[in-house]
C-alpha cells in the first residue's frame, strides 16, 4: 500500500495523463482532486488515443476505481459528453468504477458565459482561459453561492436553486452583452444530466479512507501545473485552484500524513498555453515542435508556446510540491538538435537569482542564464531500457537532477504507454 501524488512541474500539459496511466497498473484507486474540464490529458495505448478532461485516466484500466474528488469543479454536461466519447472507444464506465464527490461544485452553463464575459472585459490583459467556466465556478464556491454535486441526487432542490442562480447570473451576462442562458431549456438539460449522474455521487472522502484501510493504493492525478496554481503560480495568469500537491489533500479529504510519495512531471523543454510570463520562451523551438505536429492543446487545440527547459521553475516546483521524484517526458522532442540549452538561473536587474520571483513584472524582467549541452542527435523513441540511452542524453538528464534536486524515476521517449522508461 502506497499513496502517490502526481503533479505538473511547469504550466500544465507535462504528460501527467501518460505518467498516471503508466503508474495505474500498480494502484487501485485514481483520484482527481482539483481543476475541471479545463484539463486535457492524453493517453495513447494499444494504438488508440484517449483524451480525458474530468475523468481520471485510470478509467482506461479494468478493475480500477476512479474518483472525482471534492476539490474538482464538475461540469455535468461536459462529463456526460466525455463519458459518451470514452464509451464509444470501448471504455467501461459504471457507477462502480467512477465515483463523484457529493461536495464537488458544479460548473453550470452560466459559468461559461461569465468566463467569456470576464475575458472580453480584460481585453489585452486576458488570461487566455480555456473558456470552460472554471474561474467563475470556483468564485461561486469561495463566495459560498455554488451548487454542489449532492444536489444532482435531490432534483426538486436542484431545480429551485438552479432557477434562482440562472436568473441572477443572467443579469450579469445581459449587462456584459453576452448571451443569456435559456432558463427552461437549461433546467431541463441539467435535470436530465442529474438523473444519469446521480448513481455516481457519494462521499468520496469516506471511500478513499476505507480503501486505504483495506490496504489499497491511491494515485492522485494532478491537473494543470505548479505555475498555474492560484497561490504559487504566475498570478494572475493562473487557473483558479491549488494544482500543487497540497491541493490533492484538501481536494480529496485524504490527509498529508497518508501520502507516501510525490512525483512531479515535467517536459524536457517547457510549454505554456494562454497568456503570461515565460522566461525561456523561444520561437525556434516552438516552430520545430509545431512542425513535428506536436504541442497543440488537448482541450482547446491552441498551439502551445514553447521554450527551453527552465530548471529554475522545476527546482522551485520540486520544493513547493515536496517532490521525491521527477518524471521527465518528451525527451524525444529534442532528438534532432545539435545543442540543447537548460536555463539554470535568472538575471533580474543585474542580480543572479535561483528561484522565480513572485510578480509578473519581475518575471518579465528576468533574463535566462543558459548552459549549453551537446545534442544526442539520435531517435530515442524505440529505446527499451534506460541504460541504452546515448551518453549525451544521460548527461543531460543527470544535469537536470543536479539542478532541480530530485531524482528522475521515469522517462518519456514517445507518447504511448510502452515508451516509458524506468530510470
Ligand atoms: P497532461 O495534460 O499533463 O496530461 O499532458 P497533455 O496530454 O495535455 O500533453 C502532453 C502531450 O505530450 C500529449 O500529446 C502526449 O501524448 C504527449 N506525450 C507525453 N509524453 C510524451 C513523450 O515522452 N514523448 C512524446 N513524443 N510525447 C509525449
Ligand atoms: P492540464 O491538466 C495547460 C491554462 C489556460 C489559461 C489558464 C487559466 O491538461 O495540464 P482556466 O480555463 O483554467 O481558467 O485557464 O490556465 N490551463 C491549462 N494549461 N494545461 C491545462 O491542464 C490547463 N488548464 C488550464 O490555458 O492560461
Ligand atoms: Mg493537458
């Protein structure tokens, strides 16, 4: 029995889905504890590509239980769509293998409208959200005006609470010049979704504790990444939840003392979707990766911004998350390069710093200090054992360990399940 948290060490899309899928073989329960369907986790296995948004990627394994924890904001209509897509791909989803916390908050159609309205109002300062209503749903939760999943099992209360909220939020949408949510149609749609989802709703904190007592292992599937964390990220260009390891505990009801390990997932380079500072951003790396057909968002299809590996960010992420191990993905993305750079520190107004500063203004003023490594110039994607990697790739990874203070335990050299090497 061992409970492990998997988090993203950068700005999301590090390959958490793939790493969680790999680790699920030796776990019993996979838990999502934060975020919503802003997440897009890609798993490629048996020639099929699966994209998961709200459902933990453990669902792709038979005999595992998946939990959507209390820290998640759950869009019932989005969830039904995701369930339908996965079922069409042959994935079994039942009220036995997918449990939803009764206290997770619901994302409603008006949250999406509000998300759109707020982004439009921000103009040039827009965050570049996924448009999934995540910020407004968490705002309602914190403001204590949200609707929780337990209401999906209480249709009469749900209906009256929902009507009240739609009328109230429509006033804001109207004032912002954004389409209002059709009252009757939305009520019918949400009540229909409630009837389908009700059997999945339960006290998932109790479920997790009973599973632990029975000797089962839990795996917490992080969503987003450390620098999208509402507290530790590049605020305000962040998401609205705690995406770091502490969020796995508050978002599930499993306390810190029951966590055995934290694995931080990071790409061998850096990407970001949406606006905000990005010290090592590099257009040439972006062009190279986009020309290879890589680095397009799994949720919105947007081209991701790309740059060199920023060890300053990963070092701080290792610290904030208490990561014991690093899983480095997409090493194969650097295969063709003559030289590979790593940012080891920043220069901020003449001073060398080794941790990221807290404000956007300071981050934007930082210059990266690079160290250049010779490229391995070889296709890594078919390698079967870590020991068989070329020495230059091993040297690059060793340097990443030195710079970040965490041991690399897993390595991704391609998108599919078997392209994962144990270090
Ligand atoms: P997540 O949100 O952290 O789960 O990551 P995404 O699925 O959004 O983005 C990661 C992308 O990299 C996806 O397209 C994955 O299929 C792909 N990927 C993950 N690991 C590797 C790897 O080691 N090599 C390659 N080539 N692709 C990978
Ligand atoms: P996964 O789990 C990458 C980004 C958005 C935007 C900011 C706020 O796949 O790693 P939001 O819709 O959450 O209010 O948007 O956060 N963002 C992600 N970027 N991967 C994600 O999830 C993301 N989820 C949100 O692009 O910049
Ligand atoms: Mg993603």
